C-alpha cells in the first residue's frame, strides 16, 4: 500500500469516514483526511477590488 491517495478528490463524507469512523485505517491516512477537512473549512480570503477614497477635512 505505497500508493499516494489524492485527498482533494474525496468527498466530505469519505473524509469524515476515514478520519473519525474507520478504526482500521492507517494513522497517516486518518491524519491526512483530518488535515484535508481542516483545509476545506478554512475561510477563503478573496481579493478586494475597490479602494477606499481618501477624504480630507475642509
């Protein structure tokens, strides 16, 4: 079992099953699945396309 798994293609249900419910899964697979869940739950930082206009007092 030296094959490398692609965690980005797995569904969320599959990741939760491997990370938390499958007791026979190897520990490195469980850890990788948990890391992928955390990565997907991270907030996406989007770029802001507007700039605040500087307003000077009169």
